[in-house]
C-alpha cells in the first residue's frame, strides 16, 4: 500500500465518527514516523461526521512541529477528494459549489488549506473497517472520545 519513503516521512491516519448526523462526534489521528507514534483525539457534543473527518486531519497537521513529507491515509472520500480535486474550484468560485451553493464546512476547509501548504502531502484513500491497522485504531479512538464525552455529561 505505502510507497517507498524515508524515515522522515510521517504517516497520518485520521478518522471521524458521529452518533447521529448531526450528533455527538469524535475525531482521532495517529501520526507515525519510523518507530515513533503519537495519538490525538477529541470530541464535540453536536457536529457532523464530515466535520469530524476534517477536524482529525487538521489536528494532525497542527501537531507537526516542522514541514514534512506526509502520507495521509483516510477512509473519507469527502476529505481526500475535497483537498485534491474540489478545493481549487471552490475557491475560484468564491467558496461556492458547482451548483452555486455555499461550500459546507468552509471554516474547516480554509484551516486545512492553510495547513497543507507547509507540507508535501500525498493523500490516500483506504476502505474503512477493512483491517487497515492505523485506520482501525483511529476509528476506535474517535468512538472512545464520543463515549468519554457522553460520560462527562456533555451531550
């Protein structure tokens, strides 16, 4: 799956989850460089799955201390296609879709757009719930973040 890369390449596995859509949501990301790993996660009481998918990528890129070469493995075609195919057109049309509707989650797309310029990123889609270890891990973490949020009483 992963092409040859150096020990300085950061692999990022982001994921978002939502119970109800909208509903309580969680996000998580695994950052891996060589043998070093970092897991990050969080939750919001009222959000959407797409917002959590975007938040996971944003928080992962914010966690990087310097510009890197990165490979992002996401199970969200919304995120992968949004950043690699749709974003330039949205910006050219004044943050409007092809059918002239406002782009949903513009605030997060703008954050992601500002973050990606510092890095060399290759975007990969992985099938969710298909045994990809990093993806399975962040799916579990995102759901644990929702559980912790619910247990804290913030619904």
